[in-house]
């Protein structure tokens, strides 16, 4: 397929805010903190997170259950507001954005892959994948070739007319990945994208996400419990006790963990 942006075919182009940041970071986060209030008690997910993630990088986030990984991903994607701190995505500051601006930013710049897939149960595989483009004003007919290319990349060309309920968990996950890729987002956020896949398929999907980052100059942030996924990435961030405790080369994490007397439990 050509690399034409599918959105150029859209007749209904809505305005998006012009980037006000000249840096090349797709994600910039400053002093980010999140505290939930549950039954009157503060539950701190994380505190004082500072990050810059450039275009073309595949980053993994690891940490024990409850360390705030999913919360951080949701906040980076503008799904949930932080308690403190600021976030720039593609140079656009999320703070103070109106709902429509945030919706457009998510729709056009961010591809989400949720652990629970979030596929529309009444739509076929191909219609689920064209949906983000159709919602942005591209006709289903024009969007279909882009969907077919993404479905081919994730090895799902043989199930185009199936409904999600007629697919295995791993197949649904691959459709969810195709749906995230179809808008050619500058940022892909994935929560445990290999959690439902066997190890060979998990390796393939991780490699696909690495290729997406490196070849497509997109940025990929993946939450995982799997050190094998982390070892395929360019950079590993470890959240522990509400803080970023490691941020660097995944090949050095084992040494760091040994020094800290830590173990990851899948
Ligand atoms: N809506 C909420 N209200 C109150 N507390 C919450 C809420 N969402 C998350 N938390 C708490 O915030 C902390 C971080 O949760 P989060 O889901 O981000 O963890 P996680 O690292 O993704 O864990 P897991 O590996 O189990 O998915 C947990 O202690 C959780 O109980
Ligand atoms: Mg989680």
C-alpha cells in the first residue's frame, strides 16, 4: 500500500491545535503525579514522573501489579487527567484542552491497544479496523484498503468478516492492534498487548511494534509483565513504589535488579 495518509481523503476535516513546542519529543511529561481518592482515602498511583520520549522509539514500562502502569498510559493518552504535572503530545499541551480538542488529538495522533481489546461486538473484523477512519470522516470504501493492509501486518487477513465473538483472544488482540495502526498515529499506547498470545505470536507482535516505531517513525509505549517483550524494546522504564526507578537500556535491567535485590513476577 502507498503511504498516503488516509485522512487526506476525508472531506470533513476538523481543526486541530498547532503544535507550540519545537522539541522532537512525541511525549514530554513534567512532574506528573496521580492520586486517586477512594472512599475518602488517597491512593497514590505515582509521583514526580519526568519523561521525554522521541519519535521512533519503542519503550516498555514494567513494574509490579498496582505500580501505576495502566494509569500512566491512560494519562499519557488523555483518557484520564493527572493530579499534578503537565503532558505534551506531539508538542500539544494537554492541560486546558477542551473536550473536542482532546478527542481530536486522541483520534488523530494516538492509537490505543487495550488489554480488554474494546472491539465493537456487532462489527466485523474489517469494520472494526476501518472504524477510527470512518469516525474521522473517511468513507468506509476508501478506508478499507488501509484496514486490509494493517490486518495483513498482524496476520489476520483470513478472518475479515468474522465478528469479535467468533475469534480467539489472541486473534481479537491482533485485530485491536490493526485498529490502532490504521490511523498511522504518531503515538501508540499498548497495555499488555501480548498478554493473550502464545510466546511465538507474542514475539512476532512485539517485533511488529518495534518495526512500526523504527520504520514508521512512530513512537510506541508498551506496558508489559514480560521481560522478553522489554528486551526487544529500545528503552525500559520501571515503575516501583510510585516512582520511575529505572530508565534505560533493557539489557542492563537484570544487573540493576540484582543490585537492588529485586525480582519481577509475571
Ligand atoms: N479509579 C481508581 N480509583 C481508585 N484507585 C485506583 C483507580 N484506578 C487505579 N487505582 C489504584 O492505583 C494503583 C495503580 O493502578 P494501575 O491499574 O495503574 O496499576 P498497574 O501497574 O497497571 O497494575 P497491573 O499490573 O495489575 O495492571 C493501584 O493501587 C490501584 O488500586
Ligand atoms: Mg494495568
